[in-house]
C-alpha cells in the first residue's frame, strides 16, 4: 500500500482522516493555491504528516527552477523525513534544481521555522512549530538558507531624538504621516499592496502577489486593528511608506494584561530609502503605542540583512530566531 495520498483539488481535503496531525484547512489551501498536497497516512488511514508543493517564481512572476514545500506538519522525525524525501523527489521529477522550505507558496504567506525559542511566549501572527521540526528538515538533507530574528523593545519611553527634526524636513518636502482609515480599509490596503510590490522587490526570494490575495490575507485581522498603530506616509496623495503595528492578541488569550504591540511590517518607497523615513515610522508607531498604554513592542520576523534590523537595534534585543531551509537536487541523489 502506498502511504502517500496526492491531492490536487481543494474538495479532496475532506477525504483525509485526522490522526496525530490535523488535515490542512480548506481556506488555507484556497488562499495559497498549491500545485499538489501530500498526505502521509498509516495503515488505518490516520494522517501522520502533510505538506504542499509549489514551483517558485521570481520578482517578475516568472517560474524558476526552485521548488517550494509548505503547509508542513509531521508527527515525528521519521514521518517528516519520509514526507520531505518524497516531496523532494517529486520536485526533482518536475525538473527543479533546488527545493526550499517550509514556505507556503511565497514569502507573503507563512514560511520558515522557529529554531531558537528563547523565553518570551509566542506573539500574535508569529509562526510557531514543535521544537523538533528543524531536525525533520536537516535529517532529510536540508541546510539553512536564511535566518530571521524578532526583537523586543521592553521600554517604549525610548525615542529617537532625531524624529522631530526629520518630521519637519519631510513635511517641508511634502511628506505627511496619517493613520489608516478603517472606513476605506480596502482602498488604503490597495495602496499598501502597491507600495509593497515596489519596496520588497529586492527582498530575498521575493515574488509578487495579486491584490485580491493580499486583501484576503489581511481582512481577517481588520477587527483587531488599532488605527493609531498603522501609519501611512504620503506625498501628493501617493503612499511612500507605511508601518503596520497590531496589539499582541496572544496576551489576552493567555489571560494577561495587554501591554505589547507587534510591529508586523514596514516599507519605504525605493525613492525614499535611506533618508530616515523608516526610522521615523518606527519611532512614531512606538510613541503612539505608548500613548495608548502599551509598554513594549516586538519588531517581528526580520531577515538577517534587512535595513529594519539596524533600526530595531536602536531599541531592542533579539528574542527569537527562525530558519529557512534548502536542499539541492541532482540526478545522482535520486
């Protein structure tokens, strides 16, 4: 009996029987649109491991020779290694030269593994995983491809003394900062999407995302947004920078006081890069959080080479590390 089930249609997810691993949610399948979904089952049909497969695309949306493995979950290293080897073989058979994971289709969706947990509890929108999952990948021949960090500013009374001067300079040059308008949320989100495509185009493993998918990713968290924490920098009505902060809802879920803001993302138009706008947005977001009664800010999920890490280092210390893995594929390995 072949223990693998290959699923190509969202409707077929319902045929999978929950076991030590839960089947993938249909909404996640729909949003990320994988080429294949693999389910590893035991003799009784219980789900032991699962993952989805995609072909990667470059910054222009053109297919590359990389394959992606995402939607990953596995009971133990043995099940994980078997699944990852099967997924790698499928990518090799499709002509891929390298496989990267875990990544749910692109960097716009969930990707990488938490590899150094630290002592801080999980925060809102943070990817989490059992501590043995990195071993699943390394046992299957994967090696680290990129690392990421999250940092904590535990004292929001800190501020950048250059901010007031910079704000005045930007205003003289026609750049003003406002909060997101929830009454026209989709309009502002469309502007954030357009700027993100330009600002992130040089990011590691970047590929574009459709506006409809982008809006669908953010719509579920709209009720939790605090407008003062989502700041938009504009010039002549055009968005040139933004920062997206949101309360750490995991604190409330744990029955703790609300004291932390998660700075989820920040971007500046390439034409404004390096002029201090990113630093001003971070400072203004943290000042707004303090006025609202928050005490701490987490700067979330920064790539090791991102400019945001140097801004974050002025305020906080690293609390978590994450790793993205890759495996080269060659004929003599198959």
